[in-house]
């Protein structure tokens, strides 16, 4: 399909909204927009971070998902107790593939589900005693853990358990950090509030633990914030920073440790990849410790080069030379990848609907491959994310917030993109529609996609999805023959 | 009353951040901006007006202060 004009895109949105009842239509209309680069403030044309309309198919998660699944889960030497009924922990275990180096069950605990498994009696009599017992058991079974976090599920908030008191008492007993996190799923409209609550818990219980203690610092200390090491992303980013001469003190939180987090206030610059989930703690560190923070983008060579130079500009000439050296080293390899895949992907159209940072950060990587992003949206973004997205996207492209299953399908039916990047809930619906699809939440079980090394994998994955021969075989052979036969007859 | 954070933005101006609502915006004008007296009425890019009790100018930004919403969007 040829490119839409602004009027056509607006007409498409109106057509899609037509099926809703009056009230829902009015509400949903505020969440859909046609990009206009001249508007600098997204709040004038898009509403975000609002409760989803009841009855629609939304793809959002809950505060618990944001806190346990995103922020706390990947910290490898902290045991995260899913405090409440068993399901939340069981279904959020390992889904994001936050890689870590360590021995699972001995010194690393990312891929194990620890839960207090609430029963009826715990709801009636309260779960505090059970939590205390659970912490004792954990201490006996996993003595090498460095800390424990208590991730509340909905019932804990509803029955009013005092997890803070248990945490304080037990922390004194076992001599480890125990962090109570009030991330009950009913808080907020999406996982976004969970990120905020998790950041606040880190601020209150962890970040100042080592204030005033000796730390051997260098002028080149940085921390990677908001990289969850999905498929090894943080490692692919880290080697670039180390190659240019920086010292990465902490990884938040993919393959990160409690000690790293406690040492973060000593760094000279915080590098923020996922703005949505970790801007809160960056702002806190900026205020309390005077550490500046910088958003960067490690998707696709163009953006990586820009980011490396921007990061280097905060340091002296040694690092700036280092950045140029790294760029020069990888440029031939990147050119070869683009030369290989660009002819196969040139002009293909992509629609994205993910969370966090991907709908805007991956645009550059797709453009490096000659592809074009014609629609982007977030599950749980706020307006500052859309401010940033509108700059990245072309004019007259679609931007949709918390898009419903129906709307997304209709957009795809009309715009006919060559590739969709979204989550597992959408994946099979679009496979059945015959549209190439990548699950972009955890890189469709591939990765890493960050950094120069990641771009090679990204390009390969996009090529093998878009140009997969299976998309031409979706029609049953007898139906195909009939259709072709008719054509011949005509 | 709400806690807000005032920080220096990249372009050299001041920016306003309301953590509770996750609202970030530029500060267009601030009533008092001298070393002895800082704060007062602040006007935001989105049309909101907040009031900070005047204090001596902070030595370092960002700073978290209590502010009262006078008018406009939140």
C-alpha cells in the first residue's frame, strides 16, 4: 500500500472507531493520532496512561508485572518472593529471558519462582507469619543470596498485611537486605506504576546503603540503567562502553547484583536505556548525588554511533578517541550487514506495538535496513514517551496508545504492513492473518539486539521473518488452484 | 500540596517534574530568581501555575520542593 496522506490516516482512524458505542468511541479517539512533527508536545493530541476501556482487549500488565517482572526480577542475587497466591509468580517466571551469569539456585535466583502460595486461611488470618517462616526457609536453603525482596500480590494489599514490619524484623535477624515492595497488581492502570513503585523501593531501601563507605572510583565510572539483559542485551552494550574506555560499575538490572546497585551512587554518569522504567531512580540520583543522566539508544549502527559520541562528550579526550576507535572498528562489519540485508528488506513496512522504549528506539535500526515504520504505539507509555516518539516517526504515520486487539487488527488489515513487532498475545492472531510477525518483548526467543553485535542478529531475524517462504503457503493448495484456475478461465 | 522536582534542562532553562503524576514540563517563568529569594509563582509550558514558598536560591539543582497548584491542568 502506498503511503497515506494525513487525511487518509485520519479517515482510517475514524473508520476503525466507528464500531464502538458513543462513550467508548470518544474515549478511544483520544488515544489514536496521526503523527505531526510540528507538534512538540504530545499532550495536545494524544492521551496516555489512562485506564483501559472495559470490554476491549488490552495488552497491558499490572503493577506486580512492572515491579517483579521488569525491575526486580533480573537482579540475580536477590530472591524475589511473590507474596500471595501462586499464579502470579508461576506465570511471570522466566518469560523475559533476562540472562545472567551464575549458578541458578546457588548464587543466582532469576529463573526460580519463590512464592508464599496464599491459601484461604492466609487471607482470613493474614500472611505475615507465613512470610516470616518463608524467609527463614529461604535463608536455610539459599544461604548465598545477598538479599530478599517481597513483591506483594493483590491480596496482600486487600487484607492489609504489614510486610514492612516483617521485613524489618527479619532483616535484623538474618543480616541481609529485605525490601518490602508494595506493588499490588491493582495499583495504577498498567505496569508503569509498578516500575515507579519498584524504583521508589530501591531508593528507600537500597541506594543509600553504602553511603560514606570507601569505594575505589575512577573518572570513567558509569552505570547502565534500564537494560534488562534480554537475550544478553546488556552484555552487548557493556562491551562497547568498556572498549571505549569507560568502567561499567553497575548493570540495572539485567545480570545486576545488589552490590552493584549499592555502588551506583559513586558513578560519574548514569546511562539510561529504558527511560520509562528507570527515569525515577535517575532523577533521584541526580538530586541526591548530583549524577547527571543521559538517555541513549543502542539499536542500529546510526543510533549507536550517535549515542557513543554523545556519551563520550561527557568525558575527556581519551574517551572521545575511544568512541571514535570503537566506531571505526565496527563500521566495516556493520556496512557488510547492511549490504547483505538491505536489498532484501528495502521498502518493507513495519508496525510496532510494544512497551517501554522499543517503539521509538528501534525505528533507527529499521531505517538502517531500509525499512519504514508506519505505525507505533505503547502499552503503558506516558506523554513524555510520546514527545520523544513523535520526533523519531515520519509525518502522517499512525501513533496509537494502549491499542485494543480490534483496532490493531483493523489497522493491519488496512495498512498491510510487511512486518509487525509486538507481543505474544498478538503473535498468533497475526500469524493466522498471514502477516510476518516478530515478538519484540523478548526478541522472539533470539537476541541480543542491542549494540553492534546485536544489530547483526536483528538484521538476520528481520530478514528470516519477512522473507520466510511460509507466508506464501498459507492458502490451502486446493483453494489456491481454484483461484488460479478461475483467473485462467477469465 | 505536592512534591515537585525542579531541574536544569538540557537547553539551560528550568524544568518541572511532578513524580506523583509523572508530569514533566518546561518552566516558562519563575516569580523570584535571585540568590536571596527563589520560588514563588511558576508558570509551565502546559499552562499550569504552581506556587513554591520562596526560599534562598538552591545551591544545586535538581531540588525537590513542596508546591501548591494554583491554576491550570495537572
